[in-house]
């Protein structure tokens, strides 16, 4: 008889192949889920970082401006004139209203509270060499025709529009323009001129349809210009601490030591005139509601609390109408020159 040869099977059976494929699919799915989860986490963290960066920049810009509120270059602040030909403008009254808040809902401030800040731009000073017959001679050039200018000799302060500014010579009318009050004193050599810095902050919609923090600034030639500072600022609420008795301690009002702009402006229960109360503001409490520009950052709409009293219920929180990430940032800024 011819002996049989044993044939050894090589390779994989169909069952083994199917098991291997199943294990491979499970591994790929697991890696995919990890990747998706990591991507979502990264996107959320990146979005949060952008919100933090935007809020930090906004507070830096506003804070630097607020800390200079009412600065004139000297500690002594006796006003020498009133620029009444600018009476209808928001940037005219440096001495009486160097800081003014606007309540949300006023014209031009439909989307947030507003904040107006006036001070001399002390980053650049112009030394007075001589002043006579409505003309300043300065030690350097740089001021522009039409620009509002602050003059101080540390005994008086005057704000006036430059009729002309040619080189180091700046002229002004004796009455500071039609309807203006006369410039009643002569600044001695060594006095200083500064450009008036005037800024208004508010939230509005930018050209891309996104909410953003805007600044309206007085230019060197006496006109105003709007500038977008930070995209993604959905709301801004501002309140104020006021020291009406001059003891360097903010008054403690009920239920909060911080007052709204409307309360500072017109609440008869608070001592002093509106101008006196605004000059008595010692610190400003600013809350920003930031949101991402991109939608669908979160898996579901976010519930958040903004501009609510401390004892507000959870039911008072706001449910967003989209899946953007939102974050509330709060900062208190202490004013100098008080």
C-alpha cells in the first residue's frame, strides 16, 4: 500500500480572519473616539483662551484710560474757562464731568452700558515758551489745527480748540470760538499744553455681524472716529463706587456699594449734584459678557448668569439660543486723580 501523506494546513481560517477584522475595527473606532474627544476638548480650551485674551485686552485698554480720568498734568484743577461752543458735545467738559456713564438703552447704547473718559494726554507735553495775544509759542511742534487742547500752569486749567497750529505756534481766539468763554489768564513760560484725550466705550455690532467692544475717540484735529477693539464682547455692564463725603472710603449704599450710571446721575437720595457725584467716583466695576465668534463650540446651549444680583435664583440664569461658548469677566478699576 502506498502510505498517506499528512497535509498541514497553512494560513488563517475564515473565523480567525473575521475575529482579526473585528478587533481592528474596534481599535480604529476607539482611536477615532479619542481623536474626536481630544479635538473637541482642544477647540473648547482654545475658544476659552481666546475669550480670556480678549477680556484681558479690553480691561487693559479701558483700565489705562480710566486711571487717568480727570488728569490735567497738575494736581491743582481750578478751571479758567468753559468751552461753551462745544456744549452739545460729550467731550467738552473735562473739569466737571471727566467721567460719565451711560445707561444701556440710551441712543447709541442699545447693546450695553457706555463709559466716557476725559483727561489730558500726558504722554506728550508741549512746553510753553511764551503766551500773548491769543498765541502760544511752544518748545516743540505736534499739535493740530482744530484739536482740543489742555493748557495748565498748575494754578489754572483751560481747554480750548486750537484755531491754528503751525509748527511750534498755536493760536486761539480770545473767546475760544463762537459762544466760548474768554481765556482770562496768561500762561507763563514753563506752563504746558496737552492734547485732550476723550474716549467713549460701548458694545455694538461690527461689519461682520458680530458683537464687539468699540471706542469712539477724539482725534488730534477735533473730529471723532470709531474703532473696534475686541470682537466677541456681547454685553458690558458698568457700575460705580462713589465717595460723597470725601473720607477716601466709598459710600456703602444698599443693596450694593456700586451704583448704576442712572443712580449717579439722578438719584436724589445721593448727596451733591450730578457733576459732584461723577467727580466723586473712586472705582469702576466692569463686567463683560464674552462669546465665541464661532457657533457649535459646545454640544448643547449653555446656561449662564450675567448682571444678576448675588441672591438670584438658578431659574434667573439665561439659556443661550446657540451653542457658542460664553464667559463672564469682571474687573474693578481704581481711579487716580481723586
